[in-house]
């Protein structure tokens, strides 16, 4: 009995997809850590920020035992230094990135290096009361982000990893930032000079693999 070419092609395609799916692994993770301001963020004549803290979510698709691609979403809030008495202020960064990781080992203690690229959304807010009137100022700025990464994953078992990594986050957010000031029901818009968001991010977290 002869099988035609279309049937042979279909059988090969199904076998290939099945083999690929059997090896596919997806991991989801949760991280928490700190941000250490660098460059413009630490400059006392520019942003003058203190250390930040936050966390994030990660998702990875493993191409094989040593390479993975995925997405990261995180949020960090930084202390604002040297603000006038009676003023409260906050500054935050929210990076959203695509990621590539390369693992030098595939079991036990697994050092890895990678690169993240995407966008960073920065926002500021300050509040004070003047003559009994609350004055609020908000602003935001977004830009491209690139972040080289080094880290280590410890495989507790085949599914669960404990993660420790460090990233150099370089957010290209310099330029003019739009500001909105609100006081007594009145709103006024203006702009101010702004700077690049540059910080070292150190994370500790866990990830759990799904699939075979």
C-alpha cells in the first residue's frame, strides 16, 4: 500500500509538533528586591534619590535546557532626598521588558546571563499645603530601557528554582517631563527638565516550571 506525499508530510509535521510540545517548558516567577540609584538618579544636583524597593512578575518560555525567552513586569518606588519641610514626594519606575536568558548549567546551581529590553515608565508626585490649600504636582515620562543581567538559579527540584540576580537598568527618559499642578480645584500644566533613570536592581525570587 502506498501512502501519498501529503499523508507522509502530515505525519512528520504532527510528530515534530508532538516532540516539541513534550519538551516545552514555561515558568512563572515572583521577585522582590531593591534599586540602587546610579548616574542622574543619584546626582544631588539632579534627581537626588535614595534606595528603592519593589518587586515583579516574570514569565519564561524555555527554548531548550539552556536558553529561555520571556517577559518581565516590575515596579520600584524610590526615596526622594532633601525635600523642603511640609512637602511629601514620591518617585517610581515601572519597567516592562522582553528578556533572553542563557544558563551555563542545566541543573543544581545554574549561573546565567541575559539581556532585557523594553520600556520604562517613570512617575513623580509631590504634595504640600499652602495657606490651607492642598497643592499636588504629578508628572510622568517614558523611554526605552536596556538592562544586562547576571544571576544564578538554584534548582530545588525539577520544577522549582530560587533566583538571585542583578541588573543594570538604563532607562532613556531624559528630556522634558510634563507636569500637572492641582490646587483648589484649579489645574495648570507645565514642563520641567528630566533625566535618565539609571539604577542597579538586585532581586531575589522564585520561579515554577510547567510542562515537561
